[in-house]
C-alpha cells in the first residue's frame, strides 16, 4: 500500500506537535520513526490510523483520501505500552486470539502466527503471567490475524530486555521480507538491530529529517 | 427447623418458587454482563443506568396520575427506555471526555437522581421510592418472571452471535477496528443489552444494589480465575450461591432480600480474598524452602 502524507500539521490545543510534514511510504518499506519523547511520533501514527482526525494537511492510502478510506483491516497496529488493553483481567493467549478472530481466515491464522513468532508453547497461559517480550509478540500475532499489508509498531521494545530486543527485531525483519510494510516508532538512538529502509527523525523544534538507505539491489547495479 | 420450612416453602409457595427461578436466571445474567463491565473498567455504569432508569419509572408513575393505569401497572417499560437513553448519554459524554470515563457517569447519575426525585414528587409516589431503591425478589410477579426470562434469552442470543465482537471491543477499543469490527455498533449493542439487564434487575434488587449483583461475584472470581471462561463460570457459581443463601436469610430473619443477597456476595468476596492471601503466602514459603 502506498501511503502519502502531504503537508500534515497537528496541534493539541495551542501546542503544535507536527508542522507541515510530507513523506511517502512505499509498499514493502521498513520505516523507522525516531525521535525523543514529545516529538509527535505517536501523534503521527494516530493521524495515520484515523484515531486523530486530520484537519490540516492530507493523507492518502493508494491514492484514497483518509477521510473516505474504509480498508482499516489492511493495517495491523500494536499500540505503545499496550495501554489501551485491559490485561489485568484473567485471559489466556488462546482466548484473546480466539475472540479477536472474527473471520474464518483469522481463526485459521493464529496458530500459524504463534508458531512463526516462537510462542506456540504459551497458548494456554494467562496473559498477565507473560513477560514484556512475550506479550508484545502475542499482540503482533493479533495484529497479523488479518494478514495486514502495513504493520505499525509503537515503541514495541519498551518493555523488552536487550537479549529479546534483537530477537524481536529479527522477527519483524522477517515479516518485512514477506512484503509487509513496517512502520516502527522508537525513541532510542541505537538502531543497530534494525534493518530499516528509511528513517524519519522528528525533533522537538518540529523539524524532520529523512534518511533513505540505498537498497542492496540498487548498489549492485552501480 | 427454619431451614426445613424454607425448603418446604421454596417448592410449595408460589412466591418462593418465583423468587427462586428469578434468582437463578439473574444469578447467571448479572455476572455475564458484569464481567464485560469490569473488563471495560466501567464498574460504576450499572449504578448510573439504574438511577436513570428510575427517571423512567417516576415519569411513568407521574403519567399514571392523569388516569392512564397502564403506566401505573407497568412502569418498567419507561424504565427500560430511560435506561437505554442513559446508556446513550454516557457514550455521548464519554466521547467528549475521552480520558475521563467517570465524568460521563457522574453527569448522567446526577441528572437521573434529580429528575427522578422531581417526578416521584410530582406523582406523589415518594413512598414507592423505597421499593425501587432496594427491590424485593420475594414479591416478583409471574409477569416479571416472564420478562426476565425473555431478557435472558435475548442476551444469550446476542452473546452467541456477537460475543467475540463485544469482548474484543471491551478489551481493546482502539485496535478492534483493525480486526474488521464496527466498534460503534458493538458499543451500542452492549449498551442496549446492559440497559435491559439493569432495568429488569431494578425490581428485584433495586437501584442501589444492581452494581453489587453484577460486579462483586466477578471481583471474587477474579481472585481464582485463570482464564476469561473460568472467571465467568466461578462468578456465576458465587452469584447463584449468594442468591440461594440470601433468599434463605431473607426468609428466615425477615430482612430485605436484595440486602441479604448482596451481604452474602460481600462475605464470599472477603472469604475468597483471605483464602487467596493464604494460598499465595504458602506458595512463597514453599519457594523459599526450595531455595
């Protein structure tokens, strides 16, 4: 899916957090959105997902304006700190994925994805007994149930230790190799584990900087 | 002796049999809805809807003063309508105060209390207010029992058809949309179901005790539940137990049935909490011994 952000601005009251941002994300890209806390990374994602309504600027998905876009099942989203999810109520991984599987395709998908993520053995565990890393992977499985074209991960490694972080990024990279567009948000500066295709750095002074890595195929042709 | 005559009356006296059947149905229905309410972190909502439902009942009694006997005999219909209106108002205010869900409930409960006090007063029926505040399962009629039965069937069918969607939206409203769920529709469906259950609970347990019937058995079950299903089953067992014991207490000591049921519910919660603490303590000391 081609995502085009054109001259996007967003403010909370009088405080502007995004100022005239334009960016294009191609199908199969691995975009890292980097920046310190408060630079508007999550706000940008919420605009992309229609959670924040866009009043200044435009966003297009495959040429379709976000205000008339209806294909939200083409997105998979794992929110920051899973703060919207009530994971204190007793619930097993299987129950979570079963009631998230509305269609037959989703029902047949979850065991395959659990296996792919290396967490098939925790299927009967209560979600509040899982480690941060396991929980993140469970939520990625849930986001993958629709076979999304775009997977958005907001600060996915915030509650994962260093060892598991490397493994986590490897898993995400494999999903990207399958053709899924990845948009990953992070506030950390070390990106050595991440094999991204381009990076958007957002700053507190509302400026943005884009770095595009040249694909290996292009380098070989030079 | 009292126990023996309680069991004799339970199956010989019509009013006791009706109370038992009503209790059994409500004992399953209240925690079923209550578990979703707890997941949504809206434990206060049943109280709020109950208070707003009371507006409907008071308006109905007021209309009956103009000579329309239907509104005097069956005030629950307007109670149900106002319960639904209260639910919709909560949703409306909740969207204006996204991060302060409780504000919407305070607005609706305040409006409900004020309006019902006004209409009860205009209808000159403030005496019947006690009945709706505390309810009585021992005085339910055949008509009311049928109403509860129909409500239970509707709720069960809705849950069989849309249980997954309702749970998905309840656990995580933000991401449910990306699973292909119409979030607004299922929030609306749940609010209608909740309003119906609150309205039918009003007559048997009363406005002030509705929340406890829905929430306390779930709170007790959460201490031992390891999954959603197990928590729901345990909460229904606790709820049925509290109703049977509550009925026995109300019959034996001639005390209000709703208050007796809720007191047993709280007692179960206390016992379960103590047992849980002891179990955790024992497990920790076992682990220490292993070290």
